[in-house]
């Protein structure tokens, strides 16, 4: 079994925040695959689905971003899964806006959602959706990531979401290297 978790903040006021790209990607994944969330469990919206031959627990933690690790850890412990069984989709300020990359392991890069997961273990797969950094002096990172995506960013992600979904599917099939070769080399 794999756990696929998108990071974000619950509530309508956060729906289109840059920090909610993980939630938006998970919603797109579920809609594209024809899946529905079953309810609430593990402090998350959850669904247990089958992707190919893989059982997948899909989570949208409702603990707010900086406590995502509580929900994810609860699910991993319940199913006796390892951190390597986890795929996390999240916004990434250190990637250019309108880009995405995959990696396994690493630090939190200032993302409080990742910071809350890392005490469980670092060696999980990350689908990193770039939001970039604003270029004006004196910007506040929290205000920026909690700000809504601009129309051109939303348009980009709407068009790019099929690639994100393809990348997630390759990760679920234990083909991270193939996914990285395919998606990390694009400009």
C-alpha cells in the first residue's frame, strides 16, 4: 500500500492559495481517476483506491499545513507503513513558478508541512509544485504562499495537471527514476 498526501489548508478562504497546490493536485487526481473521497479519517479527507495493482490511501490532511505530519503519521502507523511508502504533493517556493519536480528525501526548505512530516522520516517522495519567490523587496514568505494564485498561474496548473497526475502514477508504480527523467528535465 502507498499513501498519497496533498498538503494544504482546509477552508474555502484557502482554496486557491499557493500553499494549497497540494490539495488542488489531489482533487484533480481524484476527479481525473473518477475517485471520490469516502469521508474523514486520520484527521484527513481520505479515500482508499486502487491504481493499477497498487492499493493507495489518498489523504488531504485537515490539520492545517504546519501539522500535516500528525495526520500522515497516524495513517502510516495504522497501516504499519514505512516512510518510503509515502508520496507528498506540495507547493515549493524554491522552484520557479509554473514548474514541478520530483525527488525523494531531503529537507523541508522552509515548508512547514514538510517540517511536520520529517520527524517521521525524510525518505519520502515529493512532488514539488513551484510557486517561485516574489521579486519585490521586503516580501513576506507567509503572505506570499497564503496569497491566491494569479490567473496565469491557475491557467498553467490547469493545463499542467495531467503531467502531475502522470508523475504521481509513475511514483505509485515504483518508477520514481523514470518519472524524474521524464519530468525533471523539462524546461
